[in-house]
């Protein structure tokens, strides 16, 4: 019996659920060799689309504000890994407000991972 073509987005949504299940069970997923398909710019574009969805849902009341802030902050960790974020929110060339924030969030993730918490 052939599988119905549900589309790339639905299949990758299923992959997200598979990774979440691995994380919840604390079982590392398979890590195959790099496919060479997704560029850094592709990842940045996708990240900003997710950021737009989070912002839209938070503004519309579909997501509690605290969850939206948390999700957005996690996306900024990913963004900084792919392409460093600007130094701060106040003004270009102003004080670096971002580095200490990224460091605090990364350290929190590491503490949770070391304590046996969630791991991607």
C-alpha cells in the first residue's frame, strides 16, 4: 500500500514530534551525515518566519505572553549561532546588551541538560 503524499510541511511537522518524543524519553535521535540541503540563509529565513508566527500568536492572544517571550528568546539563541545578533536594542553602536543575555540563557540550558532535563 502506498503512502499518501501529505506534503513536506506535514512530514517535517511529524519529524518535530518524533524529536520531541526522543527528548521527552531522553533518548538521543539518530544523527545522519549532513545532507547539504539547507543553507545558513535558509535557516535564518525559516527562523524569522517562526518568529513572526510566535509574535502574531502572542499579539492575538493565542499564546500566553510569557511563552511567546520564552520562545522568541530561544529563537534568538539559534539566530546568534547562525549569524551573530546586533549588539543591543538601544542604538547601533551602543552598549552590548545581548552578549550577557545570550550567555545567561545558554548557561540555563546547559544546567537543565546537566541535571537530566530536556535535550535536543
